[in-house]
C-alpha cells in the first residue's frame, strides 16, 4: 500500500535504528518528547522502543486533545445530552471518556441520545434531517480538527440551520509546549514535533522553541520510519550543538502551514483568555472559543452549561503523565483502578492517550506482570 | 515445562451496573458477562474453559450443541445477509468444535412492519446456505414484537453436530512450540459491514467472507488428526480476541508474525484511515487452529488445497512465556502486545 509500506520497510527501519545507535553518544542520555499522542501510539504499536538504544528515552507529551480536557468539560457536554430535545454528537474518541456520571457511551446506554459522527459535517446533516431537535457537536481537537468544525459552522450559517450548535473544546498546541518547557521538573533535549497539527499551522510557530528555549524540534510523520528519521535529525542537531526547527514530514507539512485552513479558523473562532487543561491547570490563550458573529451556533451560549470545575480523582496522576514527568506505568492507578474498561482518566481510553498505548501494546510484554505459569 | 490448568486462571466476576453495547462485542465485557454471570449460575458442571459448542453424550452417541443469534445491521451487505450468516455462523461454531453440523433449529423475532419480501429473501438465503452446508433445518419458532421494539428481524439458530472421531479439541492440550494456522485474509466481514452502514463516505471493492468453514476443517482434521489441538472462528473481536482467549485458557504465550497475517488491501486501507486494527475486526468465514509442530506442514497443505483455503498460512506459534499474552513480532526485531478490544472498534478523529 502506497505511503504506508515504504515507511514500514524492515530493512530501512533497521538502518535508521543503526544510525540512531551511532549518533547517540553512550556517555549521554537523550530525552526526547514526542508531543503528539499519535506518535505515542505509533511508537508502541510498532514496538519502536525495542529498536532504540537505552539512552534514547522517549517522553510522551500532551498532544492528545481528548486527554487534556478536564472532567468538568465532559460533564458540561453531557449536561446537554440530558435534554430530551437534544442529540449530542461526538467523535468515537470521546465515547469512552469518563465524566463524573459516566462516559458518553454509558449515557447512551441509559437512553440519552448520544451519537458517534465521523465528521462535524455529519452532525450538521443530522440536524437538517431532524428539524424538531437540536444537534450539538462536541468539538475537540488541536488545530488539526478546528478547520473542519469552523467550515461546518460557516455552512450552518450560510444555510440558515438554526438547530445546530458546537460545544467548542478546540485547543492550541504551542501554549501547551510552552507550559511544559516552563515546568521546573522537566529536562527535555528535543521535541518530535506534531505532524498532523503542523499540516495546518506549519513550522513557524515552533521557531521560539529553538530560538528562546534552545531546543531542537523536528516535525515528523507517523510511520515507523518517519519517527526514527525524526530522531536521527534531532540527534544530529544535538551532536552539533544546534537548535533548529526542521521538517521531516515534508510530504504533508508545508513550512508556512495551510493558509485556507487558518483562514476558516480565524473566521469562526477567537482565543480564550485562558483554558483549563487536565492536570496542567489554566494555560493562557491555549484554546479557542466561538466568536460573536457565530454566537447563535455556540452551544455554550445557547445552553446554560454548568461550567463546574471538577477535580480529578486524587490518586490519579494524569497531569504528571501528560507533562511527561511520569511514565504511564508509574501512575499509582495504572492497570489497577484505571484500565481501558474502567478508566479513571481519559488517557486510558483515548486513541491518542499514552496510558492506553502503554496498556494495549506494552505493559504485559514482561513475563513478570502476569506469570500464571510460575503460579502452577 | 509447567503447563497451567485453565482452572488456575483467575475467576471473573460480573458486577457491572448496567448492560452496555460492549457486553455484546465479544471482548472483555462479554467475557465477564458469560464467565462471571451466565456460566456460574446456569451451567451444571463446568470443566475447563468454555468452547464454541457444548458436548453431550446420549447413550452411545456423542453430540455437539451450540446456539448463535444474529442482529446484524444492515440486513444485507456485499457478500451475504443475515439469513446466510444465521446458518453459516452456527455451522462454523460446530466446525471449530470439531463437529459436522447435522441439524439446525431456528427462531425468528420479527418487528411488526417488516416487509414480507424482505423476510422471504432472508428465509430463501437461509435455505440456500443450509443446502450448501449440507445441514438440515429441523424446525423453529417465531415471535413478533411491536413496531419499534426490535430492529426489523433477529434470528437465532441452534445447531446440533456430530463430533469427528480421532480428534479432541481441547485448549488444555496446547503445548509450547505448537503452530498457529489461519485459514485466510482477516477483517473482510467487519469492514464490509462498517462500510455498508454508509456513515463513513468510504467505498471499497470488498465482500463479507461469510461461508461455511467446515470443508476446510474437515480436510485439516483428515490431514493432522490428533495433531489438531484447538480451533476457533474469529468472529466478533477478531483474531486478536480469539488468540487472547487461547493464550488465557492454555496459560501460555502466543506469538505471531504480524506481517504474515493475510489482509486484503481494501481492509488494510480502511483500517489505516479509521485507526482500527485488522486483528480486531470480525470475520465470518475464517478459522484459527493450533496444530502440533510435526503436523503443521501437512495441516497447512490440506487447508490450502481446499477451495477457499488457498491463502491459509502459519501465522505464529505457542510460547511458554509470557503467560496469557499475545505478542506480535515485527521483522525488524520489535514486538508489541495484542490485547482484546474493549467494546466495539470506534474510529478515531485523526
């Protein structure tokens, strides 16, 4: 299959891994953060840690839009599903994320009208097919998905569809990276930059990371060879003491970003002064909200959402994992109170959550974990 | 080599507050429901792990009995329909228990308002599938519920089969070094259904693989006899779920070479786009078998020589460790765990 097989070619993967071993000075430790949850999943899914030398450590970043939503926002979204005239629509990623009264799937099982859509446009079509109801789209995602939400709202406005609104939870990636760099307990040598987000925002917004923070960042794709090549490029910069923004994912990411996509974001959204991130607290100018011109399609204004702050369960350490301070398995709840079936935090169920990746692909690899044979 | 009896696997308890779709999806929640609630309360005696069919001894005669219900949406899809599934699904459950289907009893639950011609088409599909599989339909029952109380039609079939002699399908006979055989490409049925539902704006040249696997099973058993240790048809939850059940029930590890699992390009493409794993996608015309290593070559040749089994292959083997775990190996020396799915496969956003 084109664009897939050539980036999973075993011989090339072996060569890239060799190059990494050659570059990674054994006297040093290299702590590289993959910002995007898509990278985290690819790393575990393809077993890339197995081919990396022990002194190249990958640290999972906050780039999982489902994971970073605090529980209060989930509750706010679900509060609208409580109304008999509302159909709440969301991406599949959201369906297992726990709110205080259960996940969207559990609300659905109790008879609430919660439906999975594959695109915000499907939610708009649903509204147009059901004029007696109101369809709310639970919008999540970084700059990657914000353009499709914005386009849908522009179409709703153009077509005069009034029974449709968006519960906007779009967040922006750069302030989150800044928060991580500002965090005192974090020592990171370089970043594997987010590939999908960068197809929209381009590479320029990262220039301060290199210039001000002095860290190299390489925007990378999601196939095994993309990630390994991204690591090679980071190690080369580190070898020469450089800190630059580089683009490994040139087949998808234009340096200047996607002007049309940025244009529709600007048409519909504006920056929130601040937004709460799960476990990371309030980060200024880190999220989008619907601007006044689109107020009629803003679910937060049309419905009186409670807007309560809900603190995470005390023992959960989602914030530390999101910031890369803890590895998933170092959380006290991992694999015990918190599993994909009974998640305490969203990181355990999102398709980009690092706990889900670690749980699904990694944690039972070691025979010590469930050694039934030795029990006999 | 310590071999663990399946009885050492920790008992499952059902404490879930409500039934959710995941309880029917064939993964962990289904397991809790069946092994934590139904089995302890309903089964008289439970020896070893639950298989695809129950065995019953009536005087000198051994019988295999199984039941399966079909609630598929849409009712018809490329390559098949609910009526055909209702026959083949049950025939296959008997087949992987090492039994030839001899008779079926069928129950229809019909929603008032179901068009007569839709029902007739499905009954004809059942008759056709039964003829092809060489199984008699012995009788059945019909209930009709109010419009809106069911989704058009549900079919349950109960199958009675005659176990083949000379082979014992028992997961407790599985040993390290045994080979894992797969009958053909995976994921066709599940992806066909997902696309047939029409919500995805994706099209592919793809058909469900629904068919009877009995001819392949019969030649396999002829060729490998007692070398066949275990079989399963990887329906809901896919190959990943069946292999996890195998690993758990035999208390050993299962290792597969992921690149060796045959997958049609259309299925791979859809899975790549939607963030799904072909190993988690349902099949309706494939089976997995664990075969003793000395019989593996003969077993593979036998299945490959059966019409429809041409793409059969050995995808992996049984390991002493890690117990209860399925590992996928790559050609570049890495590995990952393959877990059961929690609930239904849900497409991701990006």
